[in-house]
C-alpha cells in the first residue's frame, strides 16, 4: 500500500483547510477534464486526477481504477462529499 493509499484508507482528517464543497461526482467530472482534485481526508500535498485511460492517478504517480479506489473505502463514511480542486499555491 502506498503512502497515498494508506492516508486515503485511514479516513482521518489530515488537513487544517476548509472542507471542500464538491461531491465526489462533481470533483470526478473535473478530474476527467484534467483538474487535480483533493479531499479533506487527504494531506495538504495530496491530490488525484483522471488519466485519459480512465485510471485515477495520484500525485506520487500511483494509479488505480475507480473500482479499486472505492473498494478501499467501502465501509467508510465521508467520501461522497468534502472534495475540492487542489490548490497548488503553497500554504504559509
């Protein structure tokens, strides 16, 4: 399990940022267009996007299918909302 998968799998809050305002479906649609998206459970430097082949790609280069992404979170709550577009501006 990669660092990103571990962080996503634990489902713990890792940001001190405001909770995102997008649902997963809204964020995923943006990611399909090339946007980097993040979730309030992810660390401040973590994001994901969707590649042209439909696989999810994380900031560390790891890839997984949408089925694999949700399989890790099957019994977890909080993943259907709380998404946002990743802010690439370093936070002070």
